């Protein structure tokens, strides 16, 4: 079974992930993981923190000679900013110096976390609620992507909306989406929308405000049969949704036509089934986003994630001082103006991890070779249906 756990505070010494269950024999180079970390750090709208960090992994276990050996893979990313937080983030005892945060930010975990955990300083909450944690998921996701690539699967994401600016995808050829996305500083393949998005982010920054948006994630070459209809917690869409909605500030996850389906008749809502000798069974639409009944149907998996505007505003919203109970503006804490471009990269990782899990559940394989053999036996069986 593939599973992972992460640890570390945003301004602590570093963040760490332990990823278990990756089959032995997979080539993994830390430089390739670092490329994914760089992609996550980029994106117009990020705050000053990204000028401080230069994320790269130190791998402590699970590899020998750049190949997985079946044991847990431990990856560590140091927080360069820690040197500025030695006192505030000390893990040893220190004399309190009055740095306590008192005015919780609406939309953040500050107040609910403080009440739940019985702490007096909501820094104890925000340090772990921070999206800094997503760097570890991207590292784990990078390894999972390498596994998926061995099976022929590939994942991409792109920004389709920031604030009220929408990408016009109809003007972009499918084959150009990936390279146009990576060339855009907001990861939007529509160059004209990219420019408008940048303008809007600048406006938000000037006004002490923040912005959210939407990203699309597309997975190609997905084998039929990942996930299962037999139990609620085995359904692939349910599992992917959990993985994605757990990304900081993500408020909605849609598959295929998603919420548009609410207004459509059944006759326009489903992907009719066709057959020919070359393609076998196929669909000419993908309203389902590649998943039917909780099972991948062989079409690309298409997901849209909506991210709310970041709740740390430099022109803060109304809050209450926890001690005086007087109305006050929330703490103005350094943050990003817009993290939608990063959310695409993080979403790719979240999807890669979940797909790697279901792949291992379906095909097993302590070694990559075993997994590949099991997949080809399965594909041979599917051919008998064609
Ligand atoms: C974050 C606030 C900002 C972001 C951070 C997430 O950090 P800071 O408070 O240090 O300025 O830059 O994101 C990252 C550090 C990162 O690596 O993505 C938050 O409150 O969630």
C-alpha cells in the first residue's frame, strides 16, 4: 500500500515527508523532484517568502544508487526563513516575549484551531495550517509521477481563472496547452488572459487584497479500472476529491462537466458509448471527466479545483482581539497575493499520489517489474473484450 505523512511548521527548521510503498526499481533523482519544487515556487502573485526559499529535497532513505528499494522514502526540505524565526519557532523552552498573535484572520484556521487545541497563541495553529506544507506533497507527488510515467500516464494542470479573468481555452490547440502553460507566469495557456490576470493581481496587491481562482488538472493514458464502485471509500472520484480539497484554500472540486451538469438534461449529460475495431470501446465526449461509478473509464481524468482568495490580507478584515474582546482588524501577516498558479502544481501532486495508490492497489507489485507485468496481463485480458 502506498501512503505518506508530512510534518514540519512553516517557519520551523524544515518540512519532511515519508512516502511508503513505492515499488522497488523505480529510478528517482533528487534533481527531478527539485524541478517540481521550482514549478511550485514560481507564479506571479507569490509573496516575499518565495524570494527567501529555494526548495530542494534531501533524501534520507528509500533509495540506493538513484533507484527505489521498496523501503520508506524520506525527503526533507529545509526552511531557509528559519534563521529569522529561531526564537519564535524554538522547539526548546524560551521566555515568552509578548509575540503572541491576538487577532485571528477570518478564513484561516486561526480561531477554530486556537479554540480546539486550547492554545493561547494562534501561531501554534497557523504554522501547520500554512500552505508551506504543500512543498512536501509536491515532493511525494514528484516520485508518484515518476511511477505513473513508467505506466505511460501523464498529468498536467493549468490556470483557467484568476478573480474574474477567465482563460479562453477554445483558441488553444490541445497539444499546445502544456508548453503555453509553463511559459506563462500565472500558468495560464491563454496569453491574453495571462496578461489580464497579472494586471488583476497587481491591483489586488495595491489594494491590500488577495485573489483566488480555478485550475484544471488533466491525466492522460489512464488505464480502465482504477478505483471501485463496490464501497464508498474506494470510489476514485471520492478519493481524488479528498486529496484535492485538503489543499490549503481549495473550496470545490469538480469532475468533467462538474456543476454544469445541474442544468442539463440526462440526454446531454453522459458520454455515449461507441465501438470500432481499431479503438475498441470509446466515447466522443468526456462529461464524466474519465470516471464513471467511481472507476476510471479509460478517458482522460479531467478535474477543476476552485481556490478561494488567501485569507491573509495586508488590509485586514474585521476580527476580535482575543484578550480585550474588542473589535479589531485581523493580524496583517506577510503572505502571497495569489497562489492559484502554485495550486495547479500542488493539485498535480495530490492527483499523482492518489493515482499511484490506486494503481498499487489494483496491480500490486513490490517491484516495478512485477507491477508492469501485472498491468500487461490485465491489458491482455481487456483485449479479449474488444
Ligand atoms: C502562507 C503564507 C506565506 C506563503 C506560504 C503560505 O508564507 P509567509 O507567512 O512565510 O510569508 O508564502 O507559502 C509558503 C511558504 C510556500 O512554500 O508555499 C500561508 O499562510 O499559508
